[in-house]
C-alpha cells in the first residue's frame, strides 16, 4: 500500500467504528482474481457482484471505507476482507443494522479465535431467526389450507348428488366443453342440441355455481375437482 493511499484513507473518510482498525476479522473466503494492493472500485464491484452504488451505500453506513489514489476510489486489504464478511451476512439475510453491530463487536476481538467465534455466533443467531420465520410461515400455510378446505367443502355441498343443486351428467359434459373454450354455437353442435337449449343449459350451470359468467363457473368446477 503506497504512502499516498495510506494518507488518503485517513484524510478522505472517517473511521468505520471506534478509533483504529480491528486487529482481527473472521476467517472467510475472499474472491479470487483480486489484483494485489489497493483494489479499485470497479474491481471491487466485479469481485463481489455488486454495483458501485452498493459500495457507496455500504460506505454511507460505515461498513467499509474507501481511500483515493488521485481521483480513483480504492480499498485496502482490510476493506476487502470486511466486504467479504458483509457479503456473506447479506446472503443469509442479515439486516444492515445487525451487520453494523457485528462489525462493531468484531472491533473488540482480542484474537483470531475470538473473531471467528463472534462471527459464528452471529450466524447461529441468524439461523434461529430463520427457523422461527419458517415456523411462522408453516403455521400460516396450515391456517390457509384449513380455510381453503372449509370454503371448498361448503361450496362443494351444493353439488351433492342428493341435493337439488347437483349437476346432471349432461351438465357435467357441457361444463367440460365450456372448460375447453367452446363457444355456445360449437357447444350446441358438439352436444347435438339446438342453440337455445345449449344456452339454457349453460345458464343453468352458471346459476348452480352461483357464478356471474361461464369463466367463473368453470373456475369453481376446477377448484372443486368436478372437472380437470
């Protein structure tokens, strides 16, 4: 790292956390192919698959900081390492505020072992959060399934063969043709009926499903498993 770069890091940006730099950071894999020495912002963005705006955002949140060589924004080895930690944390859904707290805590690490342990604990906390979220989603899915099944049973009761609202074989045949998108004229021809009779049959089906049109009737029939 050049003297110019070292001076620019101190002059152009404020410290990320408390005075000084963290002595130890978790042992994480760094991107391959990074150039030696200060890394230009374009190389940094390409290495981590982010945009320049993302890097600027992380700087605004004081997660990383950039120095300058002339007009070019560059990052030293420590900032590349911090970016690797941030990227892993974001991939598992850690909020920015949590990452800020984690990096602040890492600044206090007195050894490499402690830094690795602190990072592992942060990952375990995130895992517990995701497990809790999965449990919530599972309960919500069960509730939705229960509500849908109950609604389906209530609608299906109107199609019991022992009730007046049951569909006849002719109506089911007509419904299947409606599901294929046949127009009333083609439907009448397929069922060897007069057009008026076919239209009356279709209207009766729509009424039995308490639908507003043939498309709603077909949709309800599919939902209830009457037709495929």
